[in-house]
C-alpha cells in the first residue's frame, strides 16, 4: 500500500508540476503523447504542437 501511495503522490506532483523532477520520473515508460512534460520542459521552450520535443532535464522525447 505504501508504494501505491508514493506513486499516487508522484503523479500528483507531476500533474500539477509541483516538482519538475517528478514530471520526468512520472513520464518514464510512457509514450510520446501520454506524458507529463510540457513545452517549458523542452529544449526549444516554445509551444510548438505536433513537434517532437526533448526534455532539457532528462532528455526524454515528447509531443505536445
């Protein structure tokens, strides 16, 4: 039960962007579209839609 509560708290922090490291952690293993990253995390930093961005912290690829 403790692991489930920790995972839930990680997802809450990522969803509301309370902890940017949680955004990267919660996005591990997700596909390009189902991700917690957003354009401020991108190396580009612009809200380019349908563009494959890379996270400036963890390097994960994601699409907005």
